[in-house]
C-alpha cells in the first residue's frame, strides 16, 4: 500500500532531514542540563532497545551468522562513529549553538571523500575540490567576530575543534565499514554499531571519578523531555525515515533531500532557540550547503 503513494521516498527523505534538524534543537536544549556523555549513553540505550523489536518486525535477527571479523569491525566503527563522534558533536553543539554546528556539520562530506580516496582509491573531481573550499570558506566566514554573535573566541575555537574532530571520527567510522555495509542488513549493522558505541561510553564512565554525577544529569526532571524526545526522534525515528527514503526513491535523490537538514537546523535554531541570524551566518550556511552538494554530486 505505501509503495503506491506518489513521491513516497522523496517525502520520507525530506521528513528525515526535518526530524533530525528538530532533534538537534532538542539535543541543544537537553545539553543545557545533561552532560554530553550522559546524553550519548541515554540516546544509544533508548535507540538500541527500540531497534531490537524493529529488527524482528522486519524479519531480521540481532545476531546473524557472520564472521567474527565483521562483528569486531562494526563494534570498532560504533566506538568511533557513535561513542566518540556523537559525544564530540554534543560538546560542539553546547559551545557554539545549533546554527553554527549546522555549518561545521558540512565537513562530514569532505572527510568522507578524502578517506575514500585514501582507503578505497576513489578520486576527487575539480568540482568536489571547489566544494571543499566552499565549506571551509563557510566556516571561516561564519566564525568571524561579527558572525559568531555572543560566542566567545575560546568557545568558538573549542567548539570548532570538537565539531571537526567529531565529523572526522564519524567519517572514519563509516568509511571503514563501507564494504561490509554493502553486503549486510542495515538494521543489524546499526544495532551492532550502537552496542560498540555504548560499550566505549560505559568504559569511559567506569574510569571517570565523576561518573555518578555525570549520569545523574540524564535523570534531571527539568530536561528529561528534551533528552527523551531528542533521542527518540534523532536516533530512532530519523533512522526509520531514512531507511524508507532510501528504499522508495533513488539513493542520490534521498541523500540530497537528507542534506537539507543543515538548512532546517539553521532555521529551527533561529525560531526555537532564538539564535541570532546575521549576514555572515547566512552567507556561511549558503556556502556550506552549496559546497556539500558539489562534494557529493559533482
């Protein structure tokens, strides 16, 4: 029945971008009271628990017959791309706000292309190089004194560092499993990666003397709604919509519509978080999104 709906894939892909963008706003609000590590533990635990019945509903199994090397690779990918990268993303979000984070987030595509060149012998076209230059120009433009608003220089530099490291780590976590991803069920891959991400966070907490104080922030009564609905929308619902978009339309079309999340984050940050929109930030987001499209589709 669903497959008979006109432009269903396009609708789901655009819905993915909007849902993820709204989740980022909720994560920003949650980050005002919840520690980044606690938020990451919470969202991964919730998504993992919800994915287990989803896997069986779609006729898949949690522990499918696969070589041990596949499991180890997925766990390592989750450690890097979920446990570490998402924590860095939340740290960046807390320091520089959702609007600026949307611009820094565009570094993900250049990292993917660069690592693909190094690891799987892909090449970069002239237009892709132009795209990378546009993204870097966007960050430099938006982080100038008049563009960063009330954010201090120290917080801006730290936020940029966390954001760029997060995007780079996330890209490594994806590129390293690209061959495995092509031949494996996506829900199974996602669940095992979540387990890896959660495992490294638990280990980090065990060695942190402030672990009780950190985790207690996830249980605060003031921000629990932002934490719960951000995790539900951003880690679980967005994934389901993303899968649907990829299934019911061409991957290139779905990916292009997914990438509009950067624009939606920028808009939602201005409306819901009252983050100031100025000329430099506006130029930055336009340059960044243009650069992403050149990198991805040139």
